[in-house]
C-alpha cells in the first residue's frame, strides 16, 4: 500500500477511534466536573496532570517500541518483535514497583503542594501510574505493527472501562479517590484485552540476534527527555494554577483545560499513524517529508476549526457540558484553543523527529520548557496571563522547529 494512501486510510480509522475515545473521556470529565464540583474537580484535574508528567517514561516507552517494532516489521523479523516485547514486560514489573514505593514516600509533599486534604487519592494515583506502565508495551506493539483496527478497539475499550468504573465508584461515595481508582482498573483491563491480537507472537521463535540493546537505550533516554518536556509544556499550567489560585478558580481553569485538550488530542490519530509510517520509510531510506507535510496541514485544519468554535460559542458549550458553575472558564476557552493548536502542530514535528532518529531539536525544546515554567512561576496574576505564557511559548517553539526543519531540507537539496 502506498504510504500516503495508507496515511489517509489508517488516519481515518484512528480518527474515528480517537474521536470515540475522546467523547467517552470528555463524558467522564463532564460527569466528574458536575458530580465533584469545581473544588473536587480541581483536585482530580491536578492529579491527572501530575500523572501525565510523572508517567512520561511510559509514553516514551511506547514511542520507542513503535519505532523498533515498525523497523522489525519492515524486515519481517517477527522473532525479534516477540523477544523485544516479552522481555520488556518482565523487566518493567520491577521498575514499576520501585517507582511506586518512591511515589508513596513523597505523597505527603505532593498533597501539600496541590492543597489536597487527603493523601489517599495521591497514593491511588501512584497505583494508576504503576499499572499504566504496561499498556504502552502492548499498544506500542500494535502501533508498530500498524494493526490500527485492534489498537483503536483497545483504546475504546479502555475509555469505556474508565467511564463505567468512574461513574460507579463516585456513585458509591468514593469521590475523588474513586475517580482516580477507575483509571487503574481501566488500564489493567485494556492491557489484558490488547494481548488478544498480539497472541500470535506467543508462537514466534524468540530471536535476539538483531536486537541492539545499547542502541535502544541510547534512543530511549532522549525520547524520555523529549516527551517529559512536552508533557510539562501541556500539563504544568494546571498544576501551577492549583498551587497558586483558589480552589474554585483552579476548578474553572481545569474545565477550560479539558476543552483545550480536545484541540490537543482530537487530531492525535494523525500523529499516531504518521509515526510508524515515517519510521518504516526511514528504515527503508525513503523520503518521509510528504507524510510530514500532509500531517501538519491536517492537524492545523482540524485544530483551527475547533478553536473557532470556542471563540464563537463559549457560553453554549460550557453551559451544556459543565453547567453554570463553570462560567468563569468561558473567557479562557478560545485562548486555550490557540495555545493547544500550536502545541498540536509542535507534537507532529516532535514525533516526526523521533521517528527519523533526529534529536538535534531537543535543545530548543528543553530550553523553552524551562522558560515556560519560570514564566508561569513569576507571572500568574490572572488565569488569562497563564494562557498568554502558553501561547507565546508555543509560537516560539513551533517557529524554532519549523526553521530548523526548513534549513535542514534546504541543506539536503
């Protein structure tokens, strides 16, 4: 299949899957926002943002697995895929136990910083992060094999489980702790379901002859730095707002952030499909730039449409989904859309660089991440000011990376 046509077909499939997942996830957040109120929802949102940042190694692992499985697939080396994945599952277990113990030891400090009255939901979030380290292994395998049908189905199953467990646990009176616990239960369920389409690897003769562990480690750590930086860029604002602002303000900001994350994650199907395709083309030493350009244009168009809706119908959207208690989030929605549009396009460029094993852009990314944290720490007089920092930094990063890739293409020609 032609790679560009494959991008369209698989992109459409993953777009449908991620759309369903996003709808289910936003139903989860809308229910929690209404059931927990602004103060309780502010706690949940800050814990979720913290978990995204702390769980970066798991996301990094999926990117690494996707790249190498795609390379093995291109050369029909399924024995290497089997050995690679099952070895990771065994090793990850002990790493996760150690990480969980460390997280629990610091749970008191985390509770104090986020102004969470109890350590219980923080400790439960530690369990969530422990369990969540296994899902990227199987999802990375499916993504690298370009088995997007089962990958999409597994993503939807995880979202359904999270919604069902979350609603039931909150209804039974477990509050924020129940909402957090639903994440752990759904992650474990999704992991077990993902093993079904990968069961053919159980019968492959494991082969480590073509597996260069040192090369994989050298690739893994830069990926951790990259994804950790991007997670900070797109999540640290919620954590900072929870620390610096009153509970109700933090809850309203968290509600606006949910709408912003629609812009960030709704076109995520394009990035998910682009990554293994450009990785495979790179392994075959073929041109990857046409897929990059098509991916950027598609993401820019989708994000712009959603952002325009936020500027035109903010009151309608907030009242229908979160209710009148969250009207303070209305002035933030359009600004969030602009910020996340910039970060969505930046995400495409970042994943493209990772797929073709190019890490020279990391300096810009790390520097701008530190700049954003510093600016948020010193300049947070209003919630709008926080968003102006995100927009300015997002534009700077996008411009720097686009300049780099344009200059690289000019030199190559």
